[in-house]
């Protein structure tokens, strides 16, 4: 009876966890706000939105004053009073708010020092952030950390401590402050400095509203065969996985649906800084569909200033303009496309970090139905070898042993495995060739081998590349280029055995019969 009760309780906990996870996603109030380059000339009239979706903005960028490291400025060019007198910034913000819009402010960017980089006193830094929040009566701020600012880990620690202190002050005054961390990304996810920045925030006690990734300027990290839409989706999925690991490590576990609400996407519309990268209107529609399906918490774009077709006198559209997208938009708006169905506001995003983590359903791998061998901690694997683990197929990137295929990692190069996809219904084991006894001799450390000689070791067949004695083929399994042995693939072994059959009678040469293997295999 105790076991039955325990099972019922466990099932109830799992069910409640999933309910909480789903509710977190439903209550998220996903929101859209385009970035506005506030100091770019001519000044963009954000106070007069061109579309309904452009009614909320993220004004950019507040950075350190070059002459006063703890003094915030707009783009290192205007003090706040100068921004008011020169750009009418305060008045224009008030007008947008009167019309029902929302304003957030972004700190940092690529070109100047973010406040934490130059202001080394944590209390002064906290006061600097607070002065911006109070001046513009903000409920949401965005920390755009990239370039040299992202590489400065000491600044990252100061930033986290100062923001945590500011959130505590605001909370004590019953005035919540939503904090988004905006970071560069590759199709494989956040870079190592990016994951460090998230860790610093969580470990420093910052209650992150979410992590916003800049799906733009991928450069060499994007394969040429991958479109900008595909790269953006890959980056989102990889970052989602990284955030799961980061929040778990910080003892703030989140369910998968709640994690999507902690993610923001910001493409650079039209022509990117990398000439070969163009984010089209179709890409925008595809990214919006993906974001809506997943329940992404925030959608943005760089920038509202650029959401227009360039005029005829802008000759070279491959050179990025601050005032147009570089593509023919045919009267359409990126903001309208990206912002569809994002009807919440930044204030509706829950900043509570922890929620119950749903217990994943365990998949029992069956060697009789799995297309490849079940992964074993006692086996060694080589590049291109495939295994099945927890209902999924993985392929080895390099020689490895005792490395669990689904071990959560932050960077793709931390694991020797690549996830291919799930085991499909109706699949059966892939046949691996068995080398009959007497066909190929076992490797002998005392034997002298010449180029072209064949040996067998641990059911693998090897071909000698040059004169060898005492050099174990095991080194070839581990990927050593200096090994005198090449391991033959399954296809090579089958061709070898077929050749032996063709060259001798079936009575004198045993036939090669492909049989399922439960230890090692590779793609056929």
C-alpha cells in the first residue's frame, strides 16, 4: 500500500509540475518592442508610431559618459539634460506613454562602455542605473552586453551585484524592475562569455525577466547552407537548452515551457552587417510563427529606425543604413510581421525565477527495436559511430568513452555527441557485418605488417598504411592521424567480404552474414 501511495503522490507532483509549467507560459504576456537608436540622426519619431506594433520601444543606448565613468549618457554624446534640450527626449517619451505605449531603456551596445565597464564602485554603479530608472520612470531595462563589455568578467560581477541591489531597493518600495539580458548568439547558442554573463546574473541574485538573443551577424558560425531563419531558430533552440542547464545549476529549475517565456529574439531586419546575411520579410514571418508556437516571452528587432525601404538615392544597400533596411519591403513593415500575436507588455512578464521542474518521462531503450546499439558506459566509441539513448539517436563527433550522450552542456564542443533525432516507430537494428573466423587474422604485436595488410581487433577490421610492428590499431580507433592503421567502415568490410566471396568458392570461404550487434555499430 505504501508503494501505491508513493506512486500516486509522485504522479500528482509530476502532474502539478507540468500544470505549473504550462500556466507559467500562459500567464507570460509575451510582448513586442522594437529597438530605437535614440541618437541616430535624423532622430526617429518613436513618439508617433507608424504601426500599432511600433507603439512600444526599447530606447538605445545608455552608456558611460567618456569624461565621467559613473555618469550615464545617451550614446556617449548627450547627458540626460542635453538629450532633453536637444532631442526633446523626455517630452517625446511622455507623449508615447500618453498614447498607451511603453518605453524600456537599453544599456550598453557594441560601440561604447557600458556603465559597469567603467564605473568600478558597486554602489556608485547602482546609483547610476537607478538614476536612469527614476528619470524615465522605467519598469523594464535591457542590458545589451556585447563586444569588449562582454569579455570583461569583473565588470560582469559588478553589474550583477549592482542590479541585484537596485532590484532589492525597488522591491522594498513596491516597484518591481524587470531586467532583460541581451547577448550575441551563434546557431549553436550562447558563446562562453554569454553563458558566463547569465551565470553571473543568477549567482548574483538578479531576478532576470529573461535572456534576449541577437539573432544577427552570425558570420562564420552560420553554415552557408543555413538560411537566416534556420540559423535564428537553431540559435533559439540551443539557447533554450543552455538556459535549462544554467537555471538548474543556479538551483532555479524551470520547466521547458516556462523557459521559452524567459527567451527573447531580436533579429537585425534586412541587410545585416555581414554582407551575405539578409533577414527577409519571409524570414520575419517564419520567426514569428516559431516564436508564437513556442511561447517566446519577447520579440524585438534592430531597429524601428530601419523599418523602411531605402530611397533610390541610397546607392549601395549592402552597406548597412541606420535609416532603412536595405531591401524592398513592398510597403510591408517588419514590426507588423514580427509583432503579430505579441499582445502583452514587458510588465506582464513574471520575474519569479523558480518553478517546479517536470519529471521527464523515461524512455526504455529496446535493443530489439533500436536501429543502433544502446549506449553503454563500458564501451568506447569512434567518430561517426551511432548509438541510441533514451529514445534518441546520437552520432559521435570523436573518440570517447563514459560520456553520456544526453548530458546537459552549455556549448556544443563540450560533448562528443550530436543529437540526430528520435527513434522512429517501426525501426529495427541496423545490421553490422560479421567477419567470419579465418577471414582476417587478429592483430599480433609480434608480427611485422606491410602496407595493405589487414588485421582484426575487437570486431573492427584495419588496413595497414605502412610498415608496422607493435603499433596497436587501438590508436586508430581514438582518431590518431599518426597511427599506421586505418579502420575500415562497415561498407568497406562488406565490400571486402564480397570480394573474397567472388574470388573463391562458397565451399572454401565462409560467407559474410550481416547480424545485429548489441555492442557497437555505425551508420550503414
